[in-house]
C-alpha cells in the first residue's frame, strides 16, 4: 500500500512511523481520517503532531495517547483527523528513548491524487 515513512536509529530502538495512505491523498475538510502506525516501540508510544491535524481521543478518557504497543503485532496505532486548514503534518513518535518522525500534506483541492 501507499505510505510515507521515515525511520531514525537511536541507541535504544528503531522506530518507524507510517501514515496509512491507501485512500490516496487527504482533504483538509475536517472529516478525513488516517491511521498512523508506529513500529518498534517499547511498551507504549506517545505521538505528537505539528500542523493542522488532531489525534482522535487525545486528552479524553479513552487513552488515545500514549498507546500501548500491541504484543502480537508490535505496533502502536493512532487515528488522526484533518482540520479545515490545509498543510503539512509532522507526526513524531517517542518510545523507550527512541524518536522517529514522518510527514504528509493535506491539500484542500482534491481527494484522490497523490
């Protein structure tokens, strides 16, 4: 599938941040959602965003951030949503002393172009 990934090796771990871009590009309409998968985390992963996006459930009582790493898949999963402001998002994951980031842009003009 289509994803954007950047991994950074740190002394304690290698984290990999992936945006699930199977649907194509995202629209800054306040409704588009994308999963962010973090591989290589230790126990739990904290995700921070810069740009016009929000983490669904962040700051609520549903424990959406930080997320425990799934014991079977070794992946932490986050759901993020666009706002009505187009722009670049940078997702930065931290876990066990390691850090990794990835970015993607949400244009406003079309939904199905990459």
